[in-house]
C-alpha cells in the first residue's frame, strides 16, 4: 500500500511574529469599534442630513399614498353610482 504523508507545518513561535499578529488584531478591533461608534453617533452630520431627507421623503410618500387612496375611493363611489 501507498502511504501518503501530509506535510504539517508548525506555527512559528517567534515573539516578533506573535506581537505583530496581536498588533494587527488590535488595529482591526479599533477600526471596527471606531467605525461603528462614528456612524451611530448622534453628532454625525451626515447621519442627521440623511435622517431629515428620509423623513421628508416619507412625508411626501405618505401624502401621495393618501391622495391615491382618496382617488380610488372616489373612483369606486363613482363606479357604484
């Protein structure tokens, strides 16, 4: 029978590599946390402007929907008569 050996590589145990890997993990964690905190901040002007625009658009769409519903009611009442 053939015996196929799979190569196995040891993880390098150099302190510089371990410190570097931990530094990269810390930097990524800081980036993710600050990104989330910034975009969820009430002081974010972009978020405030976007919220105002969305509220304005919601109001306009609600008014259009109410107008369409009223037109449909009128049309249905005209059709019944």
